[in-house]
C-alpha cells in the first residue's frame, strides 16, 4: 500500500485565503500542511511507501526531508490525470497493490487512523470532506479499481463509480480527513483541534493567529 500525496502548486496556493494571507504566507502555510501530512504518513506501519506528486521545486526538498519518492506529472494535466500517472508509475516500478490518495491540505490527520483505515480496507474506502461534497482521502486496492475524478465535488461521483463496478465502497464520514484547509474558519478549527501541529506552529509564529482572532472578533457591519 502506497500513499500518494499530490501537491499541485505552492505559488497561488489557497486563493480562498487571499483576503487574510498574502501569497508568501499561503505558500508557507502549504509547506507546513504538507509537512504535517508527510510526518503522519511516514509513521504509518501499514504503508509501504509515500509518493509526492508535484512539479514544484519545493517537492524535492520535502521528498529529501521525508525520504519519499517524488513523481513529476505531465505538464498541464489535471489532478485526476496526475494521480493516474502516479499510480501507473507505482505499479510499474514498485508493484503497488493499493494506493491511498492523501491531499496535502489535511494537516489534522493521525497516524492511528491512517493505519486503521488501511487495515480495514477491502477494495475502496472514501473519506469525504465535512460537507460530504469533496473527497479528502481515497484508498483503492487494486490501485486502479475505480477511476480518479477529484474535481472539487468528487465524493458522490467516486461512490457512483464504485457502485457501477459492483463495489460497495467503505465510506467514513467525519474522519480526521474531513477538515481540509480552505477558509479562515478552517484555520481556527485546526488551531483548536491540533494546536501542536506544524501548521498551528506556523500560524502562531507568523502572527497569523492574532490576525485571525482580530478578524473573528470584529463586529459585523450593519447594512
């Protein structure tokens, strides 16, 4: 079982946070979240390896720091295409029997739940986001048992794809994968739930926490 961690870009990352964080802060946030994810995965007993999928220069630094493999997808391919290419690479070069797709923006995940999810998987496991709209994690064994979609609203399409192949996916709502970081409120939730994470440390060290607190405490404008 291999974990695949796609990191599309560090520049222009997390645009929905642009009204709170500048571009360099968003880049640093993305790095901190990726470090949390890779730290968690590197301790998992049920993973045989980790593959970072990215063309970004920072991916080489992360791969070296965490002793992972790195794969550069074809230019201009979308996320689903990059994941398919990465899966083919793992099958060809490492004889991967399963893949665990783990986004780099779920810094609240735990090694214990990663190992539990892998141990309990029989074919397809889906980990939806908090709204049950997107897919924040996906286990496939064999690796290409269902196609990858990942278009921002992929949870139901992934489930439908499994059912279309007579596979009943194991669906785990409310897991530690449910929180992906897109908005200021997501950052507040992470700070409350994972105060010792590298992401929380960065938010505190950079002064972003004070900015978020000030923003949260501002009274709403009267219309």
